């Protein structure tokens, strides 16, 4: 039996469909992340995402200048489509904001964004970001998917080695973020798999940290984090997180993985980290001088204190 998934990040699958570990209770026959390679062998490739970024091993790259964001601060005229595709909450754009610079080599246009999140535990919220830094995960992760500006869709983009570029943002528990209110309000309208709604467009930049905080990021070559696990994705993982409140974050777990009879809330919809293998992770850091400067200042102050003591 062939299951067809209409989501762009998956392919026609034979004999089974993919799911997250947290879906196994309801869909016992689905293939969990450890078995995604049975659906697409690429999922066992050696350039898979997400990864754990070990900061002491990153390579500083002076070419990783700040990215340029075109149309990110513009509110488009036509509505955004928001849907529950059975794996995540996905928002598709009508206009195409673009990114360039930042060592990318070409411009990329944004086609959609989606999120990954965790679950409310007994005592605390269990984090659900896909990437981690030095083993530490955050509550959620936002992925803005871009394709080369000269191609028409993601299928076309996958034909070239640098066809897809994803911007990843951690989301951490802080104060309420008013800019997310309209998006979170729509979750009521897409409770079940396959449900779609439309929402007023927002400037994409309103959902992100201020642009001046986006100069520090990690860059590596990876894959899509859902089957078909296509490799050839340029990842940019920003250091500065987006902030949402605990109640805003927990709203995402009020939608369901499945259709109307579903009893499993959509939660823990993340892929576990993959091996880095031979890859390198590059670091833009605009703030690379800061630690050194701080150390130098400390040495000078200590020298001054010590010299004044012994006068």
C-alpha cells in the first residue's frame, strides 16, 4: 500500500510512513527516526542533520559576514497559509523574502517556515529543539526554509548541491512575545492533521531577534531533518535565541499528530542529533574578539592591583 504525503519534505513512500518517536503510541506501524532509512536510504547518509555543535571544535571563518535580509521587514499583501501536516505546524508564504551574503555564494528565497518542539514534563518543560550547542537543547526551534532564487520549487532546488538553505533559530522560555500572538491564535484552527487556515501576513523579521543580534551564527553542510533527509542543505544556526513565554510554547502541543479521532498531542516532533562524521562547523562570530579582550583587561587590572600593592 502506498501512502502519499503531500508535505514538501517527504516523498511517496512504500510500505510504511515515517513518524517521530512520540507518535509510536498511536501509530505503531510507522517508522521512527532510527528506521527512517527504510523509507529513504539518504537518512543514513554521512551529512545528516541536526547535529550537536561543540563550540571548542568550531572553525572561525572570516567570510561569514552578517547575512543580508531582503523583504524580511515587509508585510506582504496576501495571506500566509498555515497548516498541520501531521508532523509540524508549517507556514507557507505568498511572497518571497530573500537572504544573501553571509558566505552563501548566491541569493535564496524563503518558501516556508515550520517549528519543532518538546513536551511539558511533570516538573519542567522538556526541550524540543533539533540542534544543540555543547549538548544543551532549547525549548523549540524555528526553521525558515529557502531555495535558490533561480528555481521554482524545492523539488527543483534539490537537484543542485547548494539548492536549499535553512535558517535555524532556537526558541527559549522567557517573557511573552506579542509578535507571535496571531500565529499562536491560529493553532486552534489547525488542531488536526490536514487542516489549513489563512492568517494575516507578518514581517518575517518581527518573529526573529533584532538584526544586529544575528551576526553570530554557525554554518555547516547538512540535510533536511525529515524524510527524504535530502543532503545539500546549507545550515545557518543562530546563536541568539527567540524568546517566547512558557504558555506560548505549550500552545503548540495543543494540536494533534493525526486526524479527528487522534488522542496523541503533537509533541517532541524533533529528530535526534546525527553524527558529524568528517564535517566541520564554521563560526561567524562577530564577537570573536570579545573573550580575548576581556582576558586582556583582566590581566591589566590584576597587574595594576598587584603593582599598587607592592609599592
